């Protein structure tokens, strides 16, 4: 009987388009300049239903910031960390 070996390669990829929906701003919790996205764009970026995004926001896992105009921004680093961690 011939021996066989099965090799499985698992890969993940992430594609981020930069444009008018993001800004590079200072995140006080990361202590560095990061991409920030408006709250409205987080559901699109994460592909999550609105209620799950709300749960993540309420958990404190996502870093928030606010512009002088009152627009709420979310740190991309914290979003990526949350997407990569188990629920």
C-alpha cells in the first residue's frame, strides 16, 4: 500500500482601499497615527450586521475618536485586532 501525504495551506488576505472614507489620525489608545474610519463604514469594512458592530463598540474593543464636528471615528488597528480574535 502506497503512503500519501496531504498538505493543506490556509491563507488569509486583506485588501483595504484608501480614499475619502478614511483619514490618518492619532489614536490615543494605540499611541500612534492610524487609519480611522467613520462609524458608518465599519459595518461595510467588517461585513458584520449593525447589531454586532454595536456589540463590539460597547465591549470597548474598538478604539473610538471624535472629530471636532462630532463625527465618530474607529481605529482600523483595533478593528483588525477584533476581527482576528475569537468571539
